[in-house]
C-alpha cells in the first residue's frame, strides 16, 4: 500500500498527485514491486534501500547515499495475548521527502491520521524532527509493551501458585522469548540513535538532516526512553527466567502434594477393606455365627481407620 501525505494549514492531508511532491511523506506498507519501482524512479532512492525493511530479520542500522539516508529501526508488534515480536521500519530521508517502509501496519505510523486530529509531530516539512519523533514514539511503545508484560506476569503468577499444568509456564516462555527480541532490537536501536546524534554535527549531511529548534532535545529524549526500555526489558527478562525455574518446581511440588493426599486416602480405605477381607475368608474365624460379630468387626475397622488417620495427620500427610 502506497500513500502520500503532506501538511497543509497545520493539517495532514492525502496527496493524489502522480509526480513527486516536495516536503511530503510517502508511506509504504508491504509495497508491491511496482510501487517500489515507481517511488524509486520518482525520488531517486535506490530500490535496495526501499526493500531493506521488507526483510523481517533485518537489524537496525544507518546507510547513507549521496541523495538519501536510510534509518532502519525495529518496532514492537503484538502477535497474540502473550506473544511479542519485532519488525523493521525503514525511514528514508531525501532532500524533499520522508519515506517510511514497513511490512505491517504499526501504531507508530497509523493510517487514520488525516484531519485535524492528527498528531502534531506529523510535520512533513520538518523531516529531521519527523524522524526523531518516530524514533521517540517507538521507544515509548516499547515501554508500554514492557509494562503490559509485567501486568501479565503478575496475573500468571497468581494462577501458578495453585496450578498443576504447564499452560502458564508456556505463557511465561512466550513472553520471555518476546523480551529477548525486545532486548536485541533496543540495543541496535540505541546504536542507531547514538549515531544519529553524532551525524547531526556533520555539515556534509545538512541537506539530509536539516537542523530545527528542539530537534536535538527530541533525539536525546528518544535516547533516554530507549535506554530506560532496555534496562527494564533486561530486568523483566531476568525476573521471568527466575519465575520459570521457580514455578516449574512449584508445579512439581503441587503435584506431589496431591499424590501424597491420594496415597493417604488409599491407606485409610485399605484398612477396613483388609479387616473385612480377613473375616470374609471361607475358614473358621473368631465370632463366627454370632450376631455380635458384625458390630465387633465394624468397630475394629472404624477404630483402626481412625488410628491410621491420626498417625497420618501427625506426620502431616493431610
């Protein structure tokens, strides 16, 4: 999908012109080969840069050409209730346009942004600020997902205390895998942010990274948020790893408790069964033929069962 936006009168609007539009934002989501070719011809950006973000395994980096610069970052995505992943987002700066390329829709750059309700940072005329705001929002989304994982972990912990199956452990495993993806992505994103901070001082790149007021503050805020997200994801990853080991033992212990209870019940049931079996033999037994014999056997069974139960209770078998 290919959409071109430009800001008019403080509002973001869709541009329908067929040719290249100066000071515009070209948004590409899972583009077709024809769309890639048309954008490449209209803007002069090599096709390999436009295709870089279409490989889900690409890591964050910066590539600089004569008339364009690719900033490849990774943003978080939610695949399921407890499954998290990351995907690359390509942001290409040219002297006239900002081009974003991604495999999927992302809340960082949503499609329903036209009109007066569009966020203020969608200013297509200030490309450098636009880039830094995207990077800043990416770090904020990471933080929100990390807090969400923390809440889910607390919920799973409450269920695991009485659980005897592996469903919750598998949920923890999925979240730990997602945190691993987040760790790798945040580290590489941090390197990109640090390099951008250095490149802003390069006078040879002023045609690609023009300086505006407050731009450096936005970039520094993005670096701080990314660093905080990385520290939090590492902390929660360690917590999840420890929880998985601990709750595997908890589940095993819960199962042992149930087996111990069942064994105790089996012992109690087997006591009257054994006594009844003795008096049910086809041989001569005490009290044979006496009416009092039934009550004696019943009382003996109840007494021995109670004694066995008391002994098991003293040994904390219940």
